[in-house]
């Protein structure tokens, strides 16, 4: 292969990588925009965002499938309450009812409170936090059905809100406050969901390890018709002593086919 051909191939690969990066970036921007709009985005907005990439109809279909999987409505809002469990729905109804007094405020009054909070008035910051509590609950509904409890999402959002109102002094205009606070709340909820998903993966790996050791021990137990030692299980399964002992410990010594007293 000539140097020119090699250079051309490298530029082609580099161009493909740049295109993949741009696609991922655009997809995330569209998702965030939809979240900021209450979990809904128009087809025209999606098409406009991806226009520079000149995607095929099949690729655009994949984009729409991804957005729907993320519970983002295309052209019309998704009924997020349909993803709530009965107890979550009851909790949300009761929680919002308890906050009715906080949301009864005019836009002019909200702006005045926001300006005072931006100026460092702690009483105004506390009041603004209470005003936004109902919105935290509404935002939490956008993340329903993602493996975490609605009550926990609201808790994370409330913490982010309380922190956010102390940061409003960095803004130039009161009109920017709602967007800033909404982003902080959504970021906190998404981070919580991601952390929970990672923890679930770890738990699943641990469960898989315990099950693997238990299955191997039970198979050897059936063959020998007696409890087996860790050494016998190591020799038969190829598992390390640490893997076996960890699995026994994690299971609470419930892998009964292993005789831990013969060590």
C-alpha cells in the first residue's frame, strides 16, 4: 500500500470517527432538549438537529426508537404516570397535594422572589426552594420506570434544588433561573439513576458468582453423593479458592453442598 493510499484510508477512518462523535453528541443534545421541554420534542426539531449528518431513513428510525425507549414523546407528551407503580402514584398525589400552597404564586411574584434570592437574600432563597418543590415532583415523573423509586428521585431533586438556589447569584437575569434549576434537578436525578444501575450491575455480578459456585458444588455433590471440600470444588470447576470462599461468605454459608469444615 502506498503512502497516499494509507493516508487516504486514515483520513476516511478519522472522518468516520468524527461522524460517530457528532452523532452521539447530537443524540444527547436532542434528548436533553426534550427533557427540558417536559419530555417531548417535535419531529421537525429532531430532523433539524440531525440534518448536518445526512442520515438515512433507516438511521433516523433508529434515532426515534432510541428516543421512545428513553420515554421521550415525539410530537406529543408521554403519559409518564402510566409508568408509575400504584404506590408511587398514590405517593405523588399525596405529595403534590401537600405542596399546593407553595405553587399558588403569580409569575410576577416568582420573579421578585427570584431576584431577591439572586441578590443573596436567604429568606427569599428558602421561599424560592419551596415554590419549586412541586416542579421537582413533576420532573421526577419524566424518569418513572427506570429502576428507582419516585420518592428517591424527588429526594435527589430536592437536594439539587436547595443547592441550586444558592447559586443563582451567578445569573444575569431572573428568567434564567428556571432553566438552570431544572437542569440541576434533572442532572441529579440522572446521576442517581446511573449510580443505581451501576450498583445493580455489581449486585448481579455477585449473584452470578454465587450461583456459579453453587451450581458447580451441587453438580459435584450429585456425583459424589456427599458434601464436597473447597479443594475438590477447585479441582473440578477451575474456580479459585478466593472465588469459592467469597461466594460462600456472600451467600451466608447457604451453599450447602460445600463442606467448609474439612479445610
